[in-house]
């Protein structure tokens, strides 16, 4: 029995989670590998060959690492719980005129819960993943912070993990760069991992065609929503569209209308199947409301507004903002307008490199005044 404890490592078959397992094994933890089958590609109806974290190849790659290093490896089938929660939510959000973020939802509600349940069954003290992020205990709370490699940092996708779960979580890659991970794999002879292409698609939409997925998922959808109106901000009707669920805020390509200026989707009105178009500046909003909060660094911020850098999507570099908690909502006031704030996406608040907390964007709007500087 290891003095460091027993750790259940989520292994997707990719380089990051594999190296995380190798590192913990070499550090002296008693490692147990686990690969989660979240999705069955045959039922997606997509055209692309099965790849990524749920494919048989990936499961075998994870198992091979475990066999070589001599630790046990299990496969768990969580397709039912994943489908019921993540995919139903994904579909419901588009049908509500919002833009969902299934990866954050999966981390928060499926993967961590599933891992911790199995960790308890297998007598594991900790769980570990190959995410590029850090975690520390401070003032009685477990704080997530950005990974050292700013190009790979995944802290944005982890804001929803509970304090109880974070208390048992290890991120072995937090202080390493991707180049170092690749070198570690090469040094240990795992050359196939280094050459393996990385997947950036949503796992259950391998062909990246979410519109096709929705059409296959909801019988008769095209007939239900076809023929809606494209409308300018002033109410002028400028064309018809295929249906409001097939558009996202900030979208420019594939609109099929020529207006003499670059047109963007600025708003979606589900009630009357309207898609509102405007120019790039019409996309800028300086405030938003965020709900279903999970606070990380602090228990709450009620009556305690603080300056933050707030991200409104995964690849957003972030914008200076004051966040002010009112009950179970966060009012966010940006230093300047932020383009394409999409309801349904996650917003994450940072203080330096630390995740203060996050939630789901509910509304975006413009306040009629701006902050010249953030109060300290």
C-alpha cells in the first residue's frame, strides 16, 4: 500500500491523461486507471469515423499504458447518465435559443461525480485528470488556478466542480507545458501517444455539425422551424432563415443574406422564430447576468463587489469587469463592450490566476454608463 494513497486516474487514451497517470505512478501513488465510455458513435448518425475519447482505439490505448506500468484499468459505461443529462441539456438549450457548453456541464455533473463514486467503490483516496490547471487549499477552501501553459490552460472548464470534489482532486500537469508532456512521453517510449492527433470536437458530434445532430435528434425539426425571419435591429425584415436553433450569437458565416455590410447574429428570439442581425458593434454589450453560480475561491461575494478578469467563452482572453453577487445571481459590469456574449455559455471570473467562480450566462445588455477604471 502506497504511503501517498490510492488514486483513480481518468484516462481518455490521449497523451495528457496518460502522462498524468505515468507521473503519479512514478511519484509513488497506487494508481488505478479508468476510462469512461460516454457516447456511442453509432447512435449519433454522423458521417465521421469514430475517433476521440470514447473510441475503441482510445480505450485500448489507455489500457495498454496501464498494462505496461502494471496497474489496474477499468472501463465504465456512463452513456445513459451522460445522454440523459448532457445531450438532453444540449438539445434543450438550442431549442430555447441559447448556446450550450456541454464540456463544462459534463465535467461538473457527470465525470467528477462518476469518478468519485467509483473511487469510493475501489477504495481510492483521490481522483486525478490530465487537465492543465492547478489546485491548492487556502483559507479553508480549495482554489482552482490557471495551468502554467497559458495556451493549454483548462481552468475555464472546471469552475463548476464542488468544494467536496476538489478536496479529493489532483491535477498532475498543472505546472508543466505541453512541450514537456510530449518530451516525457517520448522519453518513456510512448511515441504513439506523441503522434496521436488531438480531438477538439464535442465528443458526441465528431463531424462538428451540431445542426445535423439536432435534426437527427428532434423528429420534424426542420419543418417546425423553417421560414423564420431575419430582422435588423430597427425591425426591418431582410430575409428568411432555416430556423432559430441553427444560429448562434456572433455568427457571421452561412447566413445566406447579402446586406451590403458584414452582418452578425446579435439576438435570437425563440418565441417568434426571429434571428436579429446587426453589425459588429451591435454585438458589443457591457453587462450581463450570470446564474447557477458555483463559487470557488470565496464562499460568496454578497455585498462585496470585486474587480476581475471575466471570460465569456473558452478561448476568450478575458475582460476587466466588476462582479457583484445579488442572491444566487452575479451582475457583471465590463470595463468596455464585449462582443458576442451568448446566453447558455459559461462565464468564469478570475482574480489573477485564481478562479473566483463561474456560472451560466442568462442575459446580456448595455448599461448607459461605462467604467473608466476599475475600483480597487
